[in-house]
C-alpha cells in the first residue's frame, strides 16, 4: 500500500519511460512528480494518464516565473489537468497570480524558495542579497504564505524553521533533496534522510534518482516507505 508522503520524481526522458517506471512501482507509489525536463517528452499527457487512468496523484513541477498576467493564464490552463500540486517561483507577485489562475480548481500552489541544488556561492553569482541560506529560505517562505501559497518547496534542512513560522499553520512543506541513508548526493547540496525530513516538519518528500536509477526501483521505493514508517 502506498504512503503519499513519498512523491517519486519521474526524472526520465519521456512519457513512455515514465509510464514504464510507474508500472514497475505499481501500488507501492501513489504520488508522482513530473518536471520541466519531461515537458517536451509528453509530460502533460503522462500526468493526465497517471491521474485519470491509474488514480495517481500528480505534482507538476514547472517552477513558473513571469509577469502576473502570464502566470495567471498558464496556471488556469494547467489546472484543467486536475493536478494536485503545481510549483511557481516564490516571488509574491507570482504566487498571487498563480492563486488567481488556480481559483475554482483543486490544484495547490507550491512556492519555490531557493533551489536545493544551490549554495551561497551560487546565490552570490546570481546577485541574491547576503545572508545565510536558511534565513533567506524562511523569509521567502513567509512572504509566499502571505501571498497565498498553499505550501512551499524547501530543502529538508530548512523544514523545521519554516514549520515554526506562524504563517505556516495549515500549509504544506514539500522537500526535495531527500536521500536515503548511504545514497549518493547527486546534484543536491542541502539534503537529509526521509525520516529526518518528515521529523523536521515536511509533509511530503520528493525522491527521484535513488528510485529510478536503482537496479530494482520497486524495492528502492519499498525501502524508503519502510524508513518512513519506521
């Protein structure tokens, strides 16, 4: 039986491979993330098939960023796919527009704080204001909540600080950058184990490479579920 606190990222090249992986995982996984990398490989069609034909929950990770009118129109179009989660950048004007676009649907808008693959040197190169990353993430999360975000995306290392915010009451925290004990970090720099991320306040964890790159993806998913349950 699946535990929807685990979201498996279908970070594979196209919809056919994504569907094959989902079929391998079977009933053990009920929630999938489809990202920007698969958009031109049939990602929206896969999202629709997994949702409508297989009863899966879908997190569409587009990290949208644009002027308000464009965001509102894009989200309104995407919400027709009956998505569960959709990501936008956490800038307040983006979040407000996304909320307008999602009005009347069940799609929850999740705001990206600071990507889990970035460190302070990356922020300096991007001219982001000085400060420790956990403090900046927490500040961005608070502003996103105030703008109407249903939840935020943040590394597990910041989950506890965000959960402590008064504005976080009743809101979701979804954490990528989760690696089972002993797994390679890959392109992530701010990581934690599944159990630690949940203990620190995350509602959902996103795991990709440790599942889809495993020799036996179904076993890898079951092992993570066992860690969560334990």
